């Protein structure tokens, strides 16, 4: 598979705003680096798919930065291979404490656990599901709070399977992950095997390919799939179950709220940086 690598230098004073912007533009993450000998500038590298050409990506990024009135320079895009992509970002991913005494270790990094720590090893060739993102951390935080007596956890859009592995650590006996991407399901299966965790992994559609119910459902997605999936999720959640949703960035917060408030009771909301995560109960 090929990707489009876009790099651009942006003034450091707007780094937080640029980070929020790029979070909405690429699901594949981005790299942030200092510019040598230019302390007021930061180099960003992000990855887009090949549905747009290099020139189209340059035009899109440039347009968005100009619209936001950010000063930038050295904007360029080029096509890269999977190997280029992996080598670019993997070096920046470090072991992360996702919960107290629970560390997520990227498979390509060595880590010696401290006394009392447990380690989950994640290989993430296909996505950035390594525990460092605010949405993953917020989901884990709410899982620890509301998942103590859970029997079955269903993770929608399971990706690398990281949240299923956290659920296993929390003692949930029955783990189910579903994703429409076959390569993501294969990655989740591999990570479960690496960590000696038993889980049912399904490649398919939530409405038709998962026929059971769960008392804890996780959906760390983005606003568009959440809007589409919330009605189907309500049919898969036990009557007293908890739904945890995330992937809701500041700019789209007001857009998703009516879909939540129409049929769901907000038990708790966690905000980390620009991202919102909810624990919900279905009210009908």
C-alpha cells in the first residue's frame, strides 16, 4: 500500500491549534519535530491516502492553513510506501502508562517493567493504536471506572485490539471485537495472541454480523461513524449496560451532541486536550 507524506513547517506559537486541525484531517497520525536552528518553527509530517494526488494534498493543506491564518512554509507532499511510513513514525512511539501500573509497549521497543507493573505488547503496523492517543487513554479511564462487574465487552472498530486487551486486564471474561477492515481484524488477532488473550474477532457489519449483546460497548471512532452507528449500538447494549464513545474533537462536539442527547443519558464526560469521551446509558 502507498501513502502520501505531507510535510510543512509552522510557527510554534500556533502548535496547539495546528495539532487540532491535523487531528481532523488524518486518521494516520502525524509527527511533530523541531526545525534545526529555527526555534520558532515546528515541522509537521502527516500521512494521507492516495485518493488525492500529491498536488491535491498540498492544495488542501495549504488552503486549510491559510483559512486558519497560520504562517507556514516548506509545504510539500510525496508518495511513500508502507515501509517508509512505518520507519518514519515507529521511532517516535514510546511505552505509555495507560492506567496505573498498566503499560502499553510497542512491539518494536524494549521495556523493563517496574515493580507492580503489567505490560501489554501492541504491534500496530496498520494504525496508531498504541495507547498514546488521548481518546484511547480516556476510554481506558472510563473502562476502569464502569467495567468492574462487566461480563461481556464489545469493541466496535477494534483496530489493533488495544481496548480489548485493557478490558482483559480489568477482568472482563468475554471479549468481542468487530471491524470492517480485514487487515485490522488480523492485527487485533495477532495482538491478542501475543498477549495470550482469548477474544472473538469479527470482520463485518455491526448490525448484521454481531447477533448478541454486551454490557460494555466501546466505540472509539469519529463523529461520522458514531452518528450512523448509535441506533444499531442501542440494540446491542444490555438494558443496564454502559456505552463508551470517543473520537469527538472540539470542532465537531456540538454536531454530535443532539445524537447523544436524543436517546442517551450522559453518565460522565472526560475531556483530554481537544478530545471528548462519554460514558452513556441508553434511555430509549
